[in-house]
C-alpha cells in the first residue's frame, strides 16, 4: 500500500451516533413541516382547539349575527321614516298651493253671481288673473312672453313661419300662448309665430 493510499484511508470520518443524529435532524424537521402543511422558519403546528375555545368562538359568532340583524332592522326603519317624511313633504307642498288657489275660486264665483256691466266683469277677471299669477310666481313659476325676441327652439314652439315687415328673420312676431317654467324646468314652451325672409314675389310687391 502506498503512502498516498494510507493517507486517504486515514482521512475517512468515522460515523458516530451523535453525527447520525445531526444528519437526520433536518430531515425530520422537514418531514414535520410537510405533514402540517406549514413552511418557513417560524412555522409551527397550532395546538388543538379546546372545548372552551370553540364555545367562545360560537358565542362571538352569535353576538356578531345579532348585531348585524339589529343594524339591518335599524336601517330598514330609517329608510321607511325617510320615505314617509318625503311623501309628507310633497303632500304639504301640494296642499299649500291648493290652499292658495281657494280664494281665486271664490273670486270667480263672486264674479259669476254679481250682475253688472261687461267692464265690471272684466275688472273682476283681471283681478282674479293677477291673484293667480301672484300665486304661481310665489311657487317659482315664471311666465315667458317672447314677443319681439329671437326665436329659441329650447323655449319656444313655432306654429307658423311667415314674412313680417319690420321684423328681422327669426324674430317672434306673435305669441299664441305664453310659456311657463318652474325653477328652470320648462312646463310649456311659448307657442309663437316666427318671421321668415320674404320670397322673391313678396319682395317685388313691397
């Protein structure tokens, strides 16, 4: 046997029980992690839950469920109360307008019952009209009488287009029915006649 062979033979490590335990320990730890499904340095299996723990979780779940049902009932009551208040507010607004119209009806009744000249009847109708317009204006209603104004298709409805001497093309020359709006909401467009450019034959006549 050569010196080299004897040296290699002398360098071989002798297996001891302590060394085998050190080698097998990591494998045992990895196997434990695989069995529990946990990985990482701090991963350790959780201790089994006791009956007291399960009972505590059940009580907590029941309390959360009761709170959820109570909040749902409170929200439903709130929604119904808001709906009732909204409906009541709408009815109050309508009742206010109707109450204001009653004196107008009274004036019309008195005008029909009292005899007199056409002039007195006209004065009674004018008074009733002013009173009714005042009620509408108090509620936010605006009257649009666009005679002599440029035609606006968003606020006016043209029932006729005719040449009109003295008026520029596209100008309202006659109002068949006034327009009404409520807080920038169009209730009815003004019904109008609009001036248009005269044709060749009409220009010759003039």
